[in-house]
């Protein structure tokens, strides 16, 4: 057995590595004998000096000299360094990625005097690093930029546009009704649609424009040097590309459209956040108005004023909740025949600092729009249950917003309150708007069942506005329908309204469902409703909502029956 080791130079060569000594002051590099194992296509004279060698290096030719810019190495062991760079033998050659590890040593003046080290080919590791970098920057489904890097690119473009006073644009492209494709064909088909749409957009971009996946069905586009006219032309080009040809999938061809919301930057958006918010706002408005079209964000004085109002009202509602200034008014619902009070509808009120009281129409729509309605509904529920617990002779009805029907926190609250106050549930009527019942029949059915387990009754409010089928009423187990006041208020003067209301009352009676006519204005209307078999009436004739508790008034104060 031969115990003699091969020369170190041969070992390095077998590992695809080469050693060097670099005389920095003389700009001379001496390589180990088998340097060609690392740089097979580069003449030795191109490797002999740092000046010549740097001409082959990319992307930064100065990477080697920059590595020696650390504080002077006074240690006899030198200052270690490690760098990576690409080397290209000529303009047509492929880049060879090199890892260089070495130490440099300072001269008497403390400046780098010499260095030595080892270089090795590092193509595979560099490829892995590049792949990891790409995965961190790109959406895994489409290969386009992910949201984080899209927003970063948008911020850079806005900054550049502001510096050079150029016009750019940001667009959000949303695939219309992607949820329907998910439901009809499955998520794999929806993913295929997303990829195809991304490809069609990408194929129609100009050089330098940026495309990224913003969210599930939305793509963001940063269009450089783009005027308003350019944006309109580009938007139509993208829409046509998506709309005009079906998307082939393994489940068959799928027809899709997209909507686009755009904003000019930096004219109407001077930050990435502002551009995104305005593009999203415009896209949502575009989808609700006419899906498959393009809309451009423009200043709107009324919208901005409304937002300022929203901010003020939001603050007022939250403050009123914290300070317990959310209260209730009580509107009587009486028997159509005897005019005795059957129950009272609880309507939300908000007391302001100046003593003024805001009514439900001033509070509820804003609270729903701003996401505060669940807090208001929680507070009203507490008030209603407390009122029922303190007044065992009274029945109250409570209006709830659409979102509350599916709010688990509301359910937790009502179950806790019902257990704490036995018997209250039997005197509670929960009113659900007809539009909610139409849209979510099965979900609302579960909601109704749980309420009925407490002994509560269910009323459908504004009945007739949405034309709910009576079959759905029976399916839901509804106890009361409240006929929309818009049909009731003119029955004395409108034959159409009379026919409609009378038909609703007759059908409800056949299903053993009680009826309440809202907005009853006069005795003539009240008499008609009584004769048609309507069970209860409410409105101006009977008495509007009051902050006082009507059931605590003297008995003689109850509105007498018509003679």
C-alpha cells in the first residue's frame, strides 16, 4: 500500500478547486497548477492580474477588492473573507458561479498587501439560492411576483415617478365570479383559470411593466410611463384578452371575465398604500356596477365628505357604547281589532353629548357599513333582555342585522343571558329582514330553530320587499310576518297596494302565520286591515317610538279602539 499522499495541487484539482496567492501591491496572481479545472475556457494571462480577472467578473467587477475593505488585519493569521461572483469567459459564454474563500494580510501601512485562498465552482448552490430567492419573491401558483414584492416594486416606481416627474399607473385586475368556478368545477380548475389569466396579462405587458398576484383572484399591475389614455387602452387590451377566448381546463372550457380598477400615480396616489386602497375601491365599485369593465379612480368631493362623516360617526358610536349611551325606544304593536298592546318593537337610539338623540336610520346603516353593527346588536340584546327580566308582563321584539344571524359571539351572549333569566325567551320576538331570509334560507333555518328552543318567536320584517315565497316561510317556521310599510301606507288610495296587502294577509292566515301591518297612518287604513283579517298594526296612528316605557303608563292612556 502506497502511503504517499498526492500533491495538494492534485487534490484541489480533483475537487474542482484551485489555490491562489495574490500580491495586491504588484497586482499579480499566482495560481496552482491545475487552475484550468476551475476556469477551463479562460487563458492564463486573463487570470494573471486582478485588473484583468475583474473584467471577467459579474455582476460587480469590484467584488474581490471590495472584500478587502474591512479594517486592517494585524493578526498574523490574516483577515478571513468569503465572496461569490460570476465569471464569464466571453459575451457568448455561460456564467460560471465561483465561491472564493481566503485571508488577506495588511502591509506596514495597514492596507491590504497580499491575500491567498481557494476558489471553487459553485453553480449548483447558486442555482439553489436563486430558486429559493425566486420562491420568496414569486407566487408559487402563477410564478409572478407575490404581494410583498409587488407592493415593494410599486413603492419604487412611485418614488421614481415623483423624482423624475413622470406619470405611471397601478391597476388591480379581479377575475369575476371565481367562487362560482370553484363551486362548479373545483379548486384545481379555478387554479388553472388563475394561471391562464396571468399568462394572458403577462403576454400583453410592455417591457419594464410589473405584474404580481395581489390576492386569490386579483392581479396587480404597475405600468411605467403611462398616461390616463394609455391606461384606458391597456385596460381594454387586458379585458379583451381574458374575455374573448375561453380558458381550456381538464373539466372543459370555462368562460371568464375580469374587472379592472386603476389609479394614476403619483397624481392621485403618492404612496403604495394609497394607490392600492384607491385601486381596490375602484375595482369593487366597478364589479358592483358593471362586471367585466374598467374604472379609473377620480377625486370625489361627496365621497371624501362622507368618509369624514363616517370617521366621526364611528368615533361617536364607539364612545356611546363605552359610555352606555346606546338606549332603546319602544313602539307599540297593537291588536287590529281591540287596539290593546300585543308587544313593543325595540328601536335603537343613541344619545349625543349635546342632548340630541340619533334614530335607528341614522345609526344602523352607518354601523353596518363600518363593521360596528355587531357591537350595537350585542348592546341592544343586553338591554332588551334586562327590560324583559324587569318587566314580566311585557313582550318585546328585537331587530337584528344580517351579519348577526351568523355571529357566534351573539349566540354565546344570548344563550348566557337566557340561562341567567329563565322565562325571558318566551316573551322575546326576534325580527329578521326578508332579504336575509331569501339569501340564506338554510343558514337562517338553523338560526330560527335555536331561537325557538328558547321559546322565542320569529318575525320576518319588511315582508313583501323581497317577495319571499310562502314555502320558505313555512320551511323557516316563521311565527309573524310584518308587511312592509311601503305597501301599507297608501292602501286607502292605491288599488294595487290594497290587492297586494290583502293577498299577503290571506296567504299568511292560511299558513297560520300572524301578520303585522307597518306604517299605518289613518283610521281608514286601520279599518281595511282589520276587515281583511290582519292581526296587528303599528305606525303613526297607534303611536311612534318613545324613550318612555309605554307599559308603565296608566291603563287609560292606551289608545282606545275605533268606534
